[in-house]
C-alpha cells in the first residue's frame, strides 16, 4: 500500500507516479490494483463548492481512466479508478472498474 501524493491537478507527474505504483504492484503479482480515491486532485470532498465542478469529467474524457485502460490491458490486471464525474449539471465521486482487457467493466457513483 502506498499513497500517491498529489502533485498538481491533472498533472502528468501525478499520473506517472500512479502508473509507476501500479506497475510495481503488478510486477509483485497483483491482479487487482486499487488507486487511492480521487488521486488526480487534492481531496476536496469534505465540502460542497461549485468551483470544483471544473474538475469533473465524463469517464470517456478523464485522463486517468483513459491512461489506466491502456495499462490494465498491457499488464493484464484489473484497476478500479476513482474520478470526479460530471453528468449534466450533477457531479459524483465515481469509480470505473477497468478490466484486464482495458474495457470499462462497470461504473459506480458514490454520491
């Protein structure tokens, strides 16, 4: 278990660090690698603030979801990815389960 340590919202450095940890876990035999909740940004869920809506994306637009679809397929592992999802005028703390073939197996909205 390791904390990613936020670098900058949506930054390549944050995604690269997360990918490095996923690859290390897979190399040690992990079949499922769970990244920490909303790792792309500072954890902001303690309060509701409309300024955070700018961080919300669809699963198809989200850089982490897209990146870890490729990683999951390459490493033949399952990766649940938490992200801040926008659906119309609503936003949710969601998780996409990326299957070992790189496809989105399912999505769960937490709030």
